[in-house]
C-alpha cells in the first residue's frame, strides 16, 4: 500500500511477516523484546501481551518487530480497490470503525486474528 493521501505505506509482505512472527510467538510462548531479550508468555499474562502485540499498542514488547497486524489488515482490505492511491478514492468500508462490520471481509479478518490466540 502506498497511499500518500492517508500517509500509509506498507506492503502485504509486511502483514505476512507480522502474522508469521505472532504465530511463532503463540506457538513457542516466547516473544522478543526490543532489546532482543526473550520474554515468556505465561498463563497469567500471555494473552494480554499477545493482544497488545496484535493491536500494536504501546504495551507491545516490540512494536516494530511484531508490527500492527490487526489494524493495518483492515486498511489493506479497505485499500484493495486502489492500493496506490492513483485515483484518490476514499478507503473502503473496512477502513472506518463505524462501517467496517458492513464488509463481509471483516468477519474473516477477525477470525484470522482471533485464531492466533488458539494456536496449539
């Protein structure tokens, strides 16, 4: 995505990389901090840490490494019709919290992100 009007620049490969890293963290129950330290995801706090990582909140232990999968996934779907902004069209319904649930892709996207929490 390279949409200058929304100041968005990321690629689908970024989403794939972040998803792989989040799935690996869920599988191994370990995450990498910004300093490179391995942090164990415990039964008591692991779901909170993983949720912070998926949402790229300020509580994420390594925001740059784990990215912003959930939110930028919404944006990628919302920009699918014109990813490079050449026609200056607005984002699709997935790009706005007040309309996102109107897009059937919303439910598939949320199922995908929710499944990260279900990794065996």
